[in-house]
DNA sequence: GTAAATGCAAAGAATTTGCTAGCCC
DNA sequence: GGGCTAGCAAATTCTTTGCATTTAC
C-alpha cells in the first residue's frame, strides 16, 4: 500500500478487483465491486476491497470519482476521459471529448507549480430522464 | 430546506455561515465553518451548519466541492470558476481561466440531454510544495 | 399563529485500521 | 523466510435525522 518504499505484490484479490472494474462501464461504488468480487471469491472482505482500490488509484490503474456527499465511485478506464453525471438518476456516462492537455500547462504557468492532470465533469439531465420529464409535462 | 414548496426563512445562523464562507478563499470544510460561526454564536450546532450548507448549495449561493474520500469542502464564490488542488498539502486555489460554456452545449449534443454546468479541477503540486521538494532534492 | 429552523444528541453510513494468519517473491 | 496482504471486526469519521423548542414572517 505504501508505494514509495517497499513494493506492491500481485494478489488474486487485486487482480479480481481490477478485472471487475475493467469489465463494466458503470462507474461502480466500492460496495458494488465487493459484491461482484464475492461471487468468485466468497471470502473477500470489504476492507480488502477498500485497501486495493486505494492502491490501484495510487498506481494510476483506476480513477476515483467522488461525487457529492454520496459514495465514492471508481472507473477502471485508465486513459483520460471526461464524465457526464445525470442529476436525476445519478448515472455517470463517459464522454468522447478529447482531453485538453494544454490546459494543464496553462494552469501550471498561472500557479507556478506543477499540474499532473485534471478532471472535468458535466452535470445535467440525461436523455432518458429528459424524455420522462417531457412526457410528464405533456400529461399535465 | 425544501425549496420547491414552502419558503426559506432568513436566519441569523444562515447569514453567519454565508458571511464566513464569503470572507475566506480557503474552501473550508463544514467543521471549519462550524468553528468560525461558533466564535460569534457559541450555541450553533453542527447539525445546523450542515443543514444550512445544504440549503445554500440548493439556493446556488455556495458551491460544494467533494474531493477524494476526505471532507466535503465549500466555496462561497457563486460565480463560475475552476480550481487547482495541491496533492501535497491539500490546498485548493481558485483559477482565473475563463469558463468554457460552449463545452456544455457540445456535451449536451453528444449525450442528447441537458447540461447545466460543469466542474473542472486540476491536480498537481503547488508552488510552495514544489519549492520544498526541490530544496529537499538539493540536500540529498 | 404557524410553519420553518435551531439545538442537542443519537443514529447512520462509508471508510479506515489493528491485529493475526497467510501468501507472494 | 521476510514482509506485504488478506480477513475479520471494531473503531473512526463525516453527515444526517428525530424531536422538542424557538423564531421568523
């Protein structure tokens, strides 16, 4: 877990967690990952899930998405990409917009420090929820 | 607290909370706000702080910044702006980059829904922490 | 006067941590 | 074999909530 000294060992548990994360695009919570991993490894503990998620984030294999005061969510896609969050249903979608790496340099210049990455999220109403709202409006 | 029906009353507590938030640019946590408000109003309760922060966020007077698995932070600046987060010391700085409103439209087109706003955060090392790291490197 | 907001305290929920045993390198 | 990890459970920590009382309008 400490990456500066010592080394990180490969374990079945961490492998399973990463596999689960990479096989979905639903941006799951720690608990969802726990339930999934438990299917093939009934004895895993939630503590292990949390510890490994933290390690994976530190290793850069996984992105952490804290959204509001709810749960923390995780994203197994390592490449840079942005997200859209539907405020009605809570769904998180990946976006195709290309990463604006030049912004990092601009910000680095402004603050006089280093910038390693950025995170960009859009908030609104997804197409499905929009349809529901419009249907409800027509009825009224 | 419910903004759709009923009405929101003006209270000393909420006024104090908003004043505290607007008089700092440190993006404080709920607990910091609590400590500050308590200086002029020793009987406020943490519950009131949380309830009012939520109300202020709903009213759009305050921004909520959830960062990592730590505390939720609040920003009393209502106008759109972006943030830089130092991963060494945790400090959050406001940035001067202009808001890219056209991105919202682009994303709305991509997902077929509505986009109300976005949030953009940069992560890295601030100038002060960078200086410390470099000083340490020189010594070694 | 009445509904909304506060204070207080207790409950809740997510995440972390201490410890012993086990597994990876 | 040594030390990182897992498992288990207790502990922490941040946040929310119930209820009686107070307060704003």
